[in-house]
C-alpha cells in the first residue's frame, strides 16, 4: 500500500483587485494532480519556476490549504483536517526548506530549535531523555553535539541545512517533503547533504518527495521522477527511464538544456522559444503547445491531453507520446 | 598582446582593523575574441577579481595591494577617474546575476539602453539603434518592448535587456558574472546560446564567471579554477574537463551528480568552503584534500606551469 496518495489535488490562489478586494481571477498553481509515494521511496519532482512544484509540496504538508482533492496519508484523507486533529497527524510528515537560514529562528539555539519539535509532540517524558534525543539527532546528521548551544548564524550553510534536517527528524516522520534542499548550498557541500539524506533514508525508511530544478540531482536521489508544467503533471516514470527515454517534448527539452560536465557527450540542445506562460492565463488545450516543437494545430490548442500510461509505469500527457 | 592581462593582483578587505586578503596573487589573461571561464564556489574571490578589472570594488573598504591589471596594455590600477569612466561600460561591459536588481525600475528599458549609448557612442544615440540592439539580443517586437518597464518583462527578457545595454558601447570584453544562475534551465539555455552567437558575430571576448562546471563545457575556450582567493588550476576547457589535474578540480567534478551518472553514492568533499579570514596556512585545500600529505599544511604550493597553457597549484599532481 502506498504511504501517500494524492488524488485530483487542486490549489487555486484568488487574485484580488480593486477597493472591495473582489476576486478577479484564480491562479491555478496546482491543477488536478494525481500520484502516490510508497514507504521508503523517493519521488523526485522537477519543473521550472511557477510550475507549482513548491505549492504542491506545501499543500501535502498542509502549509497551504488545498482547493479540492484528496491527500490520503496512511489510509486517511488529511485534506480537510485542521487544528488538533491535523497537529496529531503532522508528526508523520515534515518539511525541509531551501533557505536553511530563513527557516531557522535566529533567536533560538540549536537545542531549542530541535527541542521545540520534541515538546510540541510530547516525545520525551523527562528532561534528560529530551536532551539525549537532541544530542543523538545532532550526531545523526553529522553535527558536533557540543554545538547544541550555538545559534544558527554560527554555522555554515551546509551545517544549517543539517540542523533543518535534524529538526524534521526529531518527530520521526514517515515522509519528508524536501523543497530544493541543496540549491542554496555550495557545489562541494551539496553532495554531503545528498549523501546524508540517502543514509537517513536507509537507516530509518523515510520516504521523500524531493523537489528540485536540478535534473541531475533529482535523477541521482530518486526512484521515480515527476515533471510538472503550469500546475499539471506532464510526465512520471522511473528516474533512469525518464532521463534516458523521455516521452514528453517538454521533458526532452528540459533534459537537453542541462549543461553537461562531460565534454564528449553528444547531445542535441533543444532551445525552447519564449517563456513559461503565466499560470493566471494558461494556454488552452495542452499548456505546453505554444512552446512545443511538435505541436500540431488545432488539436494541441483545443484538446488538453490526459496523463496516460504510454509504457508500463511510464505516464505522459502528450497526444503524440508513444 | 592579450586584451586583458592581470599580473599578481592582490586585494585586501579591511574588516574591523584586520586586513583580509580576498584575492591573492591572481594572474590571468584573456585574448581578444576568446571566452575564459572563471570557476569557483562562494567566497573564492572570482567576483571580486572580475569587478576589479574596471576597478569597481570600492576602496575603502577594499585595498588594491599589489599587481597590475593591463587592459589593452594600460594599467587600470593607475588610471584617473576620468579614464575609468571611459572604460566602464566602454571597452569593458558587465552583465550581473540578477537583472531585476540591475535595471532601474522607474525607467523604460529603451531609455536605459539609450543612456548607455549617450555615454559611450553619442553619435548613435537614437531610437533606431536601441531597436537594433534589442533585436540583436533576440527580443521579439523590439519597437514596442523598448517602451516596457522592467517589471513587465520576464527574467530571461530582462537579462537580454542587460546584455543589450552591455553591448551598446561595442565592448571588447564582456564580463558576465553568473548571468544565468537566477534563470530557469530552459531560459538559461537560451541566454547561453545568445552569448555564444554574439561572440561569434561581434568577435568580443567574454569573461564568464560561474560555479557550474557544465556551463564551462558549453561555453569556454579556457578555464581558471579559483579556491580561497587563489587560482588553483588553469587550462584549455576541454583539457580541464577531460583531465583535471588539481585535487580540488577533480573532487569538485566528481562530487557533482551527472545525468545518467548511475552512481549509488556521490564522492563528496569533506568539510566546508573556508571563509575569508579563515583561509588555512600552507595549501588552502589541504584540510579537505583526499590526497593531502603532512607537508601540504606546512608550505604553500606555487602555481606551476606543467605544460604550455596549463598551470596547477599542487606539487603532487599525478604525471600523465
């Protein structure tokens, strides 16, 4: 059984305008998304800015309220829960953020930051048990336990991200949504954090929804990868398959645009024309058709392609994918 | 004579009475029409080196403590304010990482390009030239886009405007400091393609600063790798990517996941990037180096030419 199952999830933000703040339009940040995550699995989520990947991640941990759809976690729909009911379930799913400094309270030391999570969920029955737990967590993420009284500004970017990871681990979650966890870090430090996340997964069986724009990082860490464009999933497949044999023309362009270190790789760069359209006014039909090199009018501009299985376990939303 | 020749440049920052050396004995050159990539992580001194070429690092708090920066044979560090005004945005133009922060939000983009023309090519400061420049950088409907304010444009379009402004003076050297880092992957591909195309058509040299080794393979003729204020390796781009010689370059290349890489685990570099003021003595990479020997911490290695056009700051590079 899957740990997380998302069914037809929608998050629409109202756009308000004028003196009475009337709702003028909606930004369809996430527009009907379906997927599942198995226990201990890493599902990668890629897409460009404005595609809705961050909103989707936040909706799953209920930091933003979904407009419609179901978020079934451990067999229970949490989409409509709030208050104490939600807080009790939150222990099972946590989040790690992109900016390790902006997401840590500068007035709290490391022990307080991690201890707060333990206190909220009442996970330690004595002061000494609480302290032991904090020190174990610090060791577990590769930090020196003697730094427990230090403040976030005394750490480097990579170490701060380790603190964020320790805080997420403090409540023993089953799923962590990682939103661009390495993109703010120096290149030489990124690999350390990626390795740490993989080690923790092996030790504790945590599942990750790993959101990033760097395809190579996502391919490396994920078992399956999902690609989003303008609020919709356009392709979902096993990591190796999607990188070596992408079916959707957007995924193909995205992969070809990655600058490659290997000077002898023979790749043909597909340069997409134009910019990502505004999610407030998405194109009709297939959202990708104005930039698509394979688009055939009028079909692509009128008929929205469904996300369908083009090969076992390989979903793509394109009329022409085979 | 190279277009740009930096010899033994050193630059200090004054912080609380302490002198901290951000750029330490850096020597580089850029020939006319070639692309040099300057690669390194945050705090390695790559941006400060690039800014000092037009003496744009404010002194104080900075202090140019030694060396020379020869631009067409003339030392920038000896120039008067008047001469500096002429080369800034003239022979040398800059494009920065964040176009939103670099453009003035209250003026139309055409006006801002015109400003650059008035300063450097007053004889061509007219609307037709503005439109020509916008067309040159691939902006569709340039006549109407010239009337846009920056916020009406996407990040990729804004970066094209920045490049048009930089090209207004017909520079011999374009310095681009992480020009695509703030952009999406597909837009990054567009801008890199534009830079390659402009270089071919206009024959200008490019100094491209990046932390992304993938960009090096696509763009560079030559590469210089910096670490903790020093150049640690310099080589023709393909040579460097195929056969990196400095342990830092090697470790950096290995630690980056590659598409279809198929590695179960990344060979990470231990430790953190040292920050300014905390540079280790001896070899600065020694505390993180996988092949360091005891003597590495004791004596600072020199940047040695190991074959023509290849310099490495490590005495223990394996022979080929």
